[in-house]
C-alpha cells in the first residue's frame, strides 16, 4: 500500500538581492503549538531550497485523510543563518 500526500500549503522566501530571487538565508522552525498540530494531523513538513512545504496525507481519491480545524494556526519562525543579511537587505520596520 502506498501512502500519498498533497501540498497543503507552501511558503517561498524571496529576496530581490539574489539573481534568481530565492533567499537561502533562513531556516524554518515551527512553533511548539505548530509542531503539535503537524503531529496531530500527521502532516509532513519539508524544506526544499528556499521553500517550506507542508504536506497532508490523502486517500486514493485525493481527499485529505484528516479534517483540519479551520481555527488552526500554523506559525513558523525564521532563523537567520546569514550574519551579513542586513548589509544587502533594506527592511521596512514600519510595515
């Protein structure tokens, strides 16, 4: 039996500084509450280059195997890995 997954949501980190736009300067870290949600709903969390991808298990007809509560909030922190990031990025702290 094969287990199938579909993308529930994805987040791309982009920065105009990079020629291809993809920003590799951060890692994604789920909050403690999000970690529990991922576990409760049997979601997979993958990082591919600059993209966070959360996958949900589906049945053979591509219907999600679990129902996610509409009030659920997924919070991920960004951990800066590049100490010179601020040198080439103009952050708008007022936004």
